[in-house]
């Protein structure tokens, strides 16, 4: 074998041997390659198996939209199922923009070509501007069709239309709102069934009796936050049709109950936001629950009619249950016209916002003498059959002369029952001084006259005052004088209460108890209320009631006109009442003077009390003679007359709704 052959053989052997040995770097490469393949396979499996639902969810979020339609609100009814607040269909002309994609594009092309033919290229409108022009042009074309049918000349509001297109494409765009019945009928006759322009109906609040119980019923406002808790697709982008929510009164207090359940649809959309298929899901809205109030429609109408255009309030309460039969406040506002431009400004100008039944904080005048009597009787400082003064028309208290305001008459040695019936101020000045302001104030607190009643309405005020020396020192930073006690004893000075509080007070006195909790909810099975007994003896209570009945009887009762005058008389019914006239210093039209508050509280019948009332009217003229017996008592008697008339007829009277 040649030398070269030997070398070749040796080399080839070494090559074969080198292939048989494993290179560590190659092995590492294999492992890395295998790991990469496993990672890719795992990632693919993860994407396909585990993230598939997530991808579908993301796709659904991008291609589906949820449209919510609010449900109608529940009705508000009186205790006899008469509708006080209902729902009315309001008709509008709407344009379904998402059905006009082809027309928008053709109009865009037409406008674009017009610009080209006009030689406007470089400085012409942008594509976005042309698209906006096309949308407005198409919408105006359809509105012009409506104008021809209705003989109008309405124009599309450009900004409103374009904003609607960007944010609420799936919702119909309103071309005309609040159609008259005649316009509605004409459009139904002339509009094609398959037109993108349609007459759209939505539920709006209806008030059959206009301003009736306006402050109590309250009103609603627009609410874009429509809840769709029971509607599928919560994660989808949601577009809400405007709804309503309670702003005041019962509408606000019981908004959750009255609020309807939203319905709607789920649509599939393309990238531009247009619908591409019929709805994927649909659900009809549901009406909210009805609210049955304790109000009596006939009594409320009677009270408001009797109040007329005066400033004041009237409250009537079912004595046994505390259910409020009447809650009237004047001035008020017409709920059926609440949407009209300028209405809110008019209400503000008329100072009609305030519910005076709840938030008319006024001195109660001589109606407070009933509380002073109770405090003095319980304290033992007066007794029914022993006179405590000889009324000569005036008396000195401290350094001041106090007058008996009941006609400056001489009542002489007067007893409690006659002092109540004839409203002798001098008797009660003395009763207050003998009893002390602390005791009278404590009695007022026992009857809860120092705090809100807790009625189921929002915004009941807290400005009632049951004063005493410590209160004056803290609040007014002045000492308490005997004259303060005298004023307090007859319901003037610092004493402030509301008509609702005084109606509750009258109901409590009728039940011989100290607390009445008022409610505006009717429950035919509501149990009789009970609270702490007033604590009078039989003789003391008899004298109190005799005095209150004497108030309504001739010859000297301060409210005798409600039995003397046939127009005010409630046949066959004995009424326990108390008049009141309070004064307040005011500055009006640049003049300083005194205005009067006329009060009357009562309950009937005396033998088995059923209904209690409080009426308060604010005088509007400085120095005007304005008394509870002649101004407030007839309003109460009108309500009592209607109440017992209904009772004798054995049920509710039919009262047709006022025209809107």
C-alpha cells in the first residue's frame, strides 16, 4: 500500500470516528428547537382552546350594540283608585339614520362631483365635511316631505343631527317633537310603511287634574342613566333612550317603586356602526308599580278650590291611622304644563316652589292655646271651673301693656271653656305665666311640635321652634322676659310650626294622645295609631272639648260663622275647633308693617273623631284685618262638608278630570 493511501485511510477513519461522537452544541440546539416548538404549540393551543371565548367576547364587544328603552313609570293613585298621575303617549317624527347608509353615500358622491365640476379641488371641503353635508342634506330631504304633509317649514339642526350620528346612530333621530293629534293622524295617513321616517311614540307623564296636589305629587326630570339590570348584554356598549326620574314629591320619594323596567334590543353592527342584521335579542319594557296614596281626590279638589289664589295650606288627616287625606299648598303650579318654556321661571317668580303644608314655618297664633291649656291643666296651675283672671281688655306684664286682641272686649272672670271658645288672650297670658315657659315648651316637645313629622315626602324642613329661656339665650343671645312667656302662651313670639304639624296635633288631641305619625300611603288594613295618653282627667278633657266646640258655635265662638252661615254649615256634625290669628313684622314694598296669619284647627265629629284638619293662610297686605274664624275656618268646613257627604253616600264621589 502506498504512503498516500495509508494517510488517506487514516484520515477517513478519523472522519468516521468524529461523526460518531456527539457535539454538545448541536445537542443544545436540538433542545432549544424542541422547546420553541413546544412553546409555539402550547401558545397555539392556549389561543385556540383557552382564549377562544375571550376572542369571541372581544368580537362581540366590537360588533354588537345594546339599545335600552325605559319602561313607563307606574301610576300614582288616590285612595279610591282615581289616577292622579298617569302616562300619556307623546308622538314625534323620527328618522332612522342607520337605514340610510346607501343614500348618504350617493349624496356624498353627488356633492363631491358638484365640487369637481365647479373646479373646486385643492381648497374644497374635506371628505369628513362632505360626508356631514350629505347627512344633513338627506335628513332635510325627508323633513321636507314631512313639511309638505303638515304645511310647515322646519329645518334640520345640523349640530344636533351630526352629534346624534356620531354617538347614537342606532337610535331614531327626532325631526319633530310633540305632535298634535291632528298632525299624528295626517302623518299616519300619508307616510309609507317602509319609510325610514316614522311616527314614534314614547311615554310621558300625564296629570289629569293639572295643578292638583302639585307639591305632593312632584314632577320628573330627564334621566339618561337608564338601568338595564334585567336586560342581557351588560358588557356591550349601551345606548340609552332618555328616561325620567323623580325630582320632587312622591315622584322622588318612591322613584324606585314607580320606575319601569327597561327593555330594548341587541344589534349586530358593521365597523361604521350601521345595523347589518335583525336584532339578536329583544325584550319589551315593563311599566313600574302603581303607588296608591292616602289622598282623597274629592277632598283635595275641595280644599284647593276653597284656598283659591290665597297663599296658604290645608291639611286633613284620618285620625285613627294618620293617613293624610288632603295636603294642599298655594300658590302651586300646573304639572301638565311643566315642560313648557319659561314655566320654571314663572314658578320661581310666583314663589310657588315651597310646599307650605310642610315648610310654611309660621307662628300658630291662638290655636296654640290648646297646648297651653293642656300644659297648665297637667301642671295644676289652672282648673276648669276656677277663673284665673278678670279680663278688662288689657293687662300689664313687666313694663308693657298687653291687649286682649279679641275685639278689645271685657271678658270678665272667664273660665277655661269660654276662654277657648272666645279666645281670651289675657286668660292665656296668665295661664302661661303661672305654668312657666319651660313647662309649655316641654308639652310642645311631648306633642313633637319641635321636630319634623317624618311624613313620607322629601325635603321636610327643620325650622320649627318651641322656645324657652335656654333656647333664647343660645340663639338670640338675650334674656327671657315675662313678655316672651305671654307671647308664647298665645302662639306668637318665637313659636314656629307648620300646618302639617298642627294637623297632627289636632289628630292627637282628638285621640287623647300626644303623637300622630302622618303618612301618604294608603293601606285599607292599616291599624289604628296609638301613643302616650295626654294625661288629662275626664273633667279636664271635657272642659277642653267643650271650649273647642264652643269656638264653632254662636253667640260668641270665634268660628261661629261655620255654623251660623248655611253655606259653611256641616249638617248634623259637632266640630271641635280653635281659631288663631298671628302677626309677623315684615318689610314689603319698602314699607315696614305687620301681616297676619289666619289659622283654624279642628276635628269631627266630637263624639267619635274621624278627621282632623289644619288650615293656615298668609295675609298679603300690611295692616289687613285677617282672622282665622272668617278666613281659615270656612276652608276647613268645606272639606268637612265634602267628607261627611261622601260618607253618607257610602263611597267615593265621581270627579271627572279637569281638561289639560
